[in-house]
């Protein structure tokens, strides 16, 4: 790849560690680098799109050590070169050319997996659901596919599902989205190339929200969804009650604490 010459790391040169998180967009990541390294995010984004093979996912989710004395071209070149070494190893290992449609498909699947779970142990199972639904010509109906581009961090609502007419909306369209959704990790790529062997077609979050429960039969899936929603309503009720007591300057009961400060949402369930 004919990229800008990456900056040469001088002995003992001071560096800052930047982390590209799985499921993050390239714009978000470059904005963060620009802020900390005092670089121009638009220039970096322009260089990225000029040399990257994919709109998203050309820079892998991992740690990058960026010198304090750097510039926009060198920063992008370093991260692309580093990522392509890993991507190229996958391409060679699985005899899937890096520029092929087959490899792009794997990246798209990996990006969906990355958006659906951060639990590495679950990733092969999530991958199996994707492949099983594709094989049966079922719509994926996964919220993750709607978290693309500017909508990357949006909470998926019934209104969004109804009003989004793009090819990314897997509730309306069969098959995969046209492009990777965001950055992917080595773990999600491994899962995309090596899905678990299962007959699962559905999954929903567990009651504690820390993992997913998988089903092959729709009726069993609906029972798990019902249990999850009951637990969710209870959790939301406790959270609201604790918050109201705090606002009223009344110490809440220990039973109500700790409560999550993170927004809790109900994921749209996979349907038949």
C-alpha cells in the first residue's frame, strides 16, 4: 500500500496510547486523537478515506502508541499499516483476498458482532445466529445494523426502525448491510471466520444484562424476552425510586443502591 511514510520511532521517543474501541466509528476515534494530539480530525479523516479499503473497520480495535511529535499523514499511515498486517494475516490464513467481496462480508459480520456484544466468549454464538438466519433467508432483525455512521450511538427505537429506509435496516431488508458498521477486534473477526456450530436463530439479553440467552425455537425465545422485560421493568422502577429519593434529599434504602447510572433500553427482539 502506497501510504504516507509512517513516522519513524526514534529511540526513547515519548508516545501516547490511544485506544480504538470495538464498535467505535473512525470519526469518533479520530476526533479523540485530534483533541489529545492537537491534530486536525478532518484532515485525518480525508487521508483515511483516501487510503482505507473500507469506509469503516480498516483500523482495527486495539491500542496504538502514537508519538507526541507526529502529524496527520503519519498517524493515519501508522494505524492503517498496523491494521493491514493483521487483516492480511486473516486473508492469507483463510485464503480470502483482502480486497474481495468475501472478505468484506466477514468484516461486516464482525462489525455486527462487535455492536451486539463485548463478551468475547459470546461472539462465536452471535456469529452462528447471523449465519443461520442468512442461510434460512431470514431478515437479521438486529438493532446493531441501525447503529451506522451518524446513528452509531443512537438508541434504536420502534420509530427509528419504521423510518429508516436504508439498506442498513435489517428489520426491512434481507441480507447484510452494505458496509462494515464500525471498528472490529481480532476476537470478532475470529468469530466471523469461525462461527460456533449451533441451530440458534434468536437471542436476548439475560436478566442481569451481562450476557445473552440463545434459542432455536421462537416460542422459547419469547419466554426469555418476557422474563427479561419483567426484570428490566423492576430495575427501572428501583432506579426511578432511588433517584427521586436523592432529589428529595432523602437517603435511599441500601436495598435500592447501587443503581446503574447508565441508560437502560429494551432491545428490539428478533422475530420470525
